[in-house]
C-alpha cells in the first residue's frame, strides 16, 4: 500500500521542492514514504495547507496455464469502488487493471491458485494517526480460507471473493473485474 497526500490547489513551488510530487488538475499529489517503523510523516511545511490523505491500492492479476492470482479492492461493505484510473494501454496481461485512492479504510481480497486449489485472503487496511503529522496504515486479516468456506458473517464480501476467483482464472486478464460499473468500459 502507498499513502498519498493530496494538497488541494495548484502549488507549483511544492512540486519544485519535493521530488516525489506531481501537479494534477487543481491539486498536488505527493507519495509519502514511510520510515523503518512504517510511519508516514506529512512534511511540516505542508501541514497548514488544505489536504487529504489517501490509501492508494490496485486491482491486478489474472490466470496462466495452471496458475493464477488476483487482488480485488472493495469498500468495508463489500461493494465495488470507483477507480480513478483504468489503464487501457501498455502491457496489461496479468498486470494492474484499476487504481484506487481511498480515504481511511479499504478491504483487499486476494486469491492465488495452482490448478484451481487456492485460498482467499481478506484483509483490512486502515489509516491511523499516531502523532501530529504522523500516520500509519494498519493491516489486519479479516478471514482466510477456501472460497466455498466463506462464513455467513462475511457474506458481504462474497461478490468480491467470487470476482477474485474469476479474475485468477481469466487467462492473461487485461481488464478489471470488480469496479463501480459507472467507470467500466
């Protein structure tokens, strides 16, 4: 997971000062780098500017002859999210198919198999403040097991689990399988 700082407004001087930043329409995007303890720190000079912290994640994966893997992104309710980018060019087979920037928390559903036998892993990533201008992304496992053993208490993730299994079997997959349909072409 990456942590992105989005500063509202086009501040050219910030882009000139910070090598890991870029200017986009009406904002500056800065990829924050964590220290050895996993703590992300917002630079002191930026703390008074209007900003948003976002967790950046991606849907990726696909199948090959006898193997496959997939990572699906969904909200805490299990519903698909709207990506900010769906790549259309370049090497897409088994690669990144949708990019998301999510405030606060996100669910990541992963599946990897060999000849159809594999496990689902459902994880929650949440943003937590640990000091002034300091943040961590907490990760905890929600559930792991066979797709057909998904407990009723986690049934809200069934569609995402099914999409992960389907994507991992999609030979040389080149498109997203679980995104807000308003964006999918």
